[in-house]
C-alpha cells in the first residue's frame, strides 16, 4: 500500500504516545546527573528543564514541585544502592558478606562515585527540607543497622564476644570519611590505598583474619 501526502501529514500530526513512567524516569536520571556534576544548587526547575532538554511546563506536568523531584532522586539512588547491597548479601560466609557490603558501599566505580556525589550534595542541604532530612536519616539508619547486623554475625561466627554496635559505628564512620576523600580528592585516595585502610581496620578489630578478603 502506497502512503499519500495526506497520510503522512496526519501521521505527523498525531500526538506521540508517551509513557509517563518512562518520562518521569528520564527526568529523575537527568536531575541525578545534574546534581552529581554541579551540586544541589543547580537543581532549580529551570536547571532541571535545561538538563532534560524540555520546558519547565513539561517538568511540572510530571512533578508537583522541586521537592518531589529531589525525593525521587533520593529514592532512585537508594534503589541502585539496594541492588548492589543485595548482591553482597548473597555471599555464603558472614565475613564474606561483611567484606562485600563494605566494597559495594565504597566509591570504586563511576556509578558509585555518582551516588556518593549526590549523597554529599544532599547532606549539605539536608536542613532545607524536613521530608528530605527524614528520608536521608532513615536510609542512613537502615545502612548502619545492616552493618551492625553483619558485624554481629561475623563476630559470632569467629567466636568473638559481640560488641557490634561500637565496631559497626567505627566501620560506618571510616567508610564515610574515606569515601568523602575519595570523591573530593581522588588523587589522595586511590582505590588500592582505600581498600588497604579498610582491610587494616577489619583485621585490627578481629572482623577479618585473612588479608586480601577486601582488596582481592
């Protein structure tokens, strides 16, 4: 069947069918990259629209306000993190799970570096929104509890008297500090050096007896 000029005209005039979830996802991904590259200050409605290559009207069609977008960015990053941590929890032995959790939390590739940049950007402005603060603190508490649980399991498996809360807080704080340095000053914290510091802590606290469980 040969199409006529009229056929082509009406086909072009037909509105495109857009998947709302897909479009929302594209906006969230673009906003995530924007925040990682230029900070949270850049995530204005106009800045988000420019990053998406669209109008602010299109952004407000899918999101009520900027806070809703930022909450979705956090959810997006948290889902990515949860997928990585789920892989780590598949390890058979408690000390292996703990080591994999630590590795997955560190900014050792482009995806995790991006997540850490976003995380740091939000922490710098967490007081601006009660909802964002609540979301951030909730996720951080979940992460701390996950580490605490796996530290306790590792201690039990190795016959160590449990003192999981203190060791877990120390480990979480160490991960935080090293990750900030690795993101802000990558030349001062290359991957191997970062992993060696983590490994030294795990060995010193009795959570790991075999070197290279983290660095290997």
